[in-house]
C-alpha cells in the first residue's frame, strides 16, 4: 500500500510541478513556500531535534507555541509563509514542510512528532514511526461539513491512524468521529487554542468614540458587510483583512465605501504611533489595518468586533479568544463550523443569522463577551515527556 501511494504521489507531482513552479514566481505569498515545499529550495533537510512540531499556518503556529515553549529544543515545520515567519520568532529550527515524495529523504529522526489539527500527511506519520517516534495528533477536530468527506476516504484515514499513538480531540463529538475513522487512544480534551498565551502588547490609547472592527475579513466579506453597516456619528470603523496579499484590494473596497458615505479614511501604516497615542493618530472615520501583528493591539482599544470568516459559507470562522480577552462585544456570522469548540469557550458571543440584522446589533446594548475559566496543557506536556523519556537511548 505504501509503495502504491508513493507512486501515485510521484505521478501527481510530475503533473503539477510545472504549474507550481510558474505560480511560485507569480504570487508573492507563494514565492518562498512553493519553491521550498515542491523544489526543496533552501530546504534540503529538516532541522534536527528530538521533538518535532508540524502545523499548517500562522494561527496554528501561534497556538502551539505555549506548548512548545515548555521544551528547550524543538523543530517546527509549516506550510505557509506567514506560519514560517511566526515560527522563526521562537526558534531557528523552522522548515517548510515538503511535498510527500520528498519526506523520506528530507525528514530526520525524531523521538516525538506532534501534529496539529488536520495535517494528516501519510508519509509524515509513516516516517515518524519508521524512526520509532511517538506520534501525537493534537487539537484534532472534524466539523459537520468535513465529516462527510472524511467518511468517503475512511479507508485512507484508517491507514494513517495506524501510525498515530495518541489523539487529543477538541470535544467528545470529535472523539466519536475520529474513532469511526479508525483512530485509537483518543482523549476528549479541549481546544488548546484557548490557551494561547497573552503576549506583551503595545499600550495604545483608546479613543472617545465607539470603535468597530471587521476582524480577519475574507474575499467578499468586506463588500457584504460594508453594504449593510450604518455608522453612527460617534463610530469609527477598522477593517482588518485576514491575508496581507489582499490589502490593496480591500483598500479599494473601503475607499469606495468612504466615498459613498462621505467618510475620510486612513491606512494603519501611515499612522504616527511613536508615542503609542492611537487616539490622536486615528482621526478618520475608517481605518485599513494594512500590517500584520497589530490586530490584538487594536482589540484593546475597540468596542465591537465582527469576527469574520463566518459571514461567507466557505471559511468556517476564526478564533474568538483574543477578542474576548479585551472586553469587546463579539458578533459572528452563522458559518463558524470550524470553530465550534472555541466558541463554547466564550460567554455572550452573538451570532448574526441574517446579514440584514447587523444594524440591529449595533443599536442594542449588548453584553461584553468574556472567556470561561481556562485549563492547562499538563496532560499534553506529560504525553510528550513520556515519549521523549521512553526513547532516551534511541
């Protein structure tokens, strides 16, 4: 089975490689990641470490860092450029995860492999077991929408789960679904994204206005929401796109919104924030957040957060934890199927079932969202340490 899978993957690679090479020169966000993943550019071998974490992108890398930092030495692989840059803030042992046909030659021996969420790469888990590593699947989940697709390929996932030693699922529902797909030793744990450590933030001054943020917006969401939102005289609006490659596109959308309503507009990158005086620097009606790493800083000075990725039916929502830490009213769309367990960690989070209800929410006195009591990561840490200790002589 492994031989036939590898041959199939090699054929897929041969067909796709020319197009991927062209794409790696065409789009900025792919220039490094595609060359590294599919052509091993500056990525011939994995960084050596007994403990190896693999996670997909920026949000997942942020989520594993409170766990990884309990250990002195670890390596990380990721898929995206933003994930790579975030991981580099914490360790120099960072790689782009290569296409599967390269994994047997690229991957170095490790003692414990921790995979985050749905990164179920067959050659990754197979090679980890070839090196006698303990394989842990962390924060595993299967949404209602995804479960049907998983079941269609249940034969494949049963094979993958043969090489996974322990699974920490986000909920009891996820545990049951993973069991149906062949996972064993599944623990109904919790969503560890709720444990993301609060980093040291910039101390911005708060305006006297009501600040509304459209947070982590995706394609079509800005137009959809801005068409419906009516700002009061005392309102200021911040639009924060999820992906930096869309900053220019969203700027055009926001400019059109401002022209239509006779509002003025600023870009965050143009603000003079040397003294941290956000209230004085932000003096327009609307602001485009066109830099990365500032969204949680702005949650400190905002009042209402529209948590996006949930108003269009193809994303599945985003993590509400950071917004809930800072005394915000949080309003989400109804498409949050990828974040159900995290939404359960927040009290008084409002769901907008109909886009026409948006202004109704803005006119109400809504409760501020708050986090429920958070647990710890001790059980996961212990599982990793057991794997490291059991393989000291290897």
